[in-house]
C-alpha cells in the first residue's frame, strides 16, 4: 500500500479523550455511524464535513474528531 492509498483509506480520527480509545475511519458517514453506535452521540455527516473543512477538529462530549491528513 502506498501513501496515496493510505491517505484515501484512513482520513478521520475519532478519539475518546477520557479513555484513549480511538478509531480511524475513511468517511464522515462512518464517523456518524460510529458515534451513534459506540457513544450515543448524534451528529450528521454534513455537520462533520462542514466543520472539518472550516476548523481542524470537532470536540463533542469528550470525543475528538479530527482530519488526519
């Protein structure tokens, strides 16, 4: 796997800043699904996409969502 494939496949970091548990995901839709299933947090994928374009991260209920690349 070359760096371009890695950058495409692994784009977003979801980190629980209290426990240190983290997930690396490839799309904002996956982030929305993971937040709902694992942390019972509801954020739309469009909210995540818009805020990560304008800001570098989202911090919601001790969960950090950040672009990796």
